[in-house]
C-alpha cells in the first residue's frame, strides 16, 4: 500500500470531527497509519430533540454513552489521545448547534492546537450534510490560517441535485483526491471501531467501510451554502436554515482581529 500521497497526514495530526463515529467512518483506516494522531470531538453528540435520546433516559445520558463509545473505538486502533471539546468550554456544544458557539469552540480548539503542536489538521468536508460537519470544516479552515497549518478534508454525506443521498464523495471533485482502499487486518480493525458505536447502528450501514477519500481542503466561500441544491438538513426539516449557518460563519469571520486571522 503506497501511502506517499497521504504523507502530510501520517505524523502528528489533529483530526477534528463533529461527533463520535465521524472519525471511524471517515478515517478509521488511515488513523491506523498515523504516528501521533489526536481526535477532537467538537460537540457532545447529543441533539436537543428527544427523538434522538429518549431510549437512554436523558440527553446527558446519551452524550455520556457516545463519549464512552468514542473512547472504546479509539482504543481499538491504538489512538491514545482524544479530546471532547465540550469539556473545554463554558457553554454546551450541543449536537446540531455548533454553529451557534463558534467563538467558544474556536478558542478551545486553539488551546488544543497550541498544546499539541500538530503538523497537520484533518477535518470534514463542507458539503451540507450536517450543520456540525460544516461548522468543523469552517473552524478548521480558520485554525489552518491562524496557525499556518496545512488542512486536509474527508467527505461523509450530502444530497445530490436530485435529492438523493451521496456518501463519501466530495460535492465537487475539482481538486486532487486521494483514495485510501482498506482491506484485510486494517479493515477488520476499522469494523471493530464501528462496532463500538452501538447507539448509531441505524445510521452506519449506509457507509462503505472499505473506502476513505482525502484531499487538501479547498478554499470554500463559507458565506454561501456548499452547493445550490437542497441541503441534507433542509430535507430532514431541521430547525436551522443554510442561511443562518452561513450568517454565523460570516459573523465570526468579521469578529476576528487581523492578528487572530494570521497568528496567535
């Protein structure tokens, strides 16, 4: 297996995702090749809507279960460093609401970057699948500029122009994409990671465990939705709109001082 095209990701890499299980789906194979990975979960993985957590008794109980699952998944592939960003902020970083707490999340992420001194950042693509995925894409782009770090991205899911689900492909394949095929022992380990997420079994079968795709992050215009069609969370009829999410990105960008935009 030739990992040369992915060499920037194989050292001390900070993997910034939105929820427990994002890391296993998007890069559970590649994580096994990183020498010093640290995975950061930017939300608590528990939405406000009772639909998601009612079987667990409370939103807090569901969040705790998702943290335990993340710890077990990381241990499965020897990832020793994980961070739960909500433990580093004074405000709750709730699933589906990360775009409402961008300053607090950015400050906490910056502290982690300063402490761990990574050589590269890996995050999720800006694709309109989930507002939290888009928020970590935005935040990681800001971190890359602030700390002069290379940023790579990996896709999870979005909607096509016709409204169908598209999994693990970028909205626009306009930049060099590196496909990482996964098989044999590496695939077995990734499947064990995914198996730790018993609370998410209803969602995970849509993904191809043998496929991971990466590219250097493109220069997105976060003032606009990632594509012209209906976004996935619009189709799901969630409370936020793409315009609200993009407005939060613009407001945060406008609030940053020139020094914060270049170096801390």
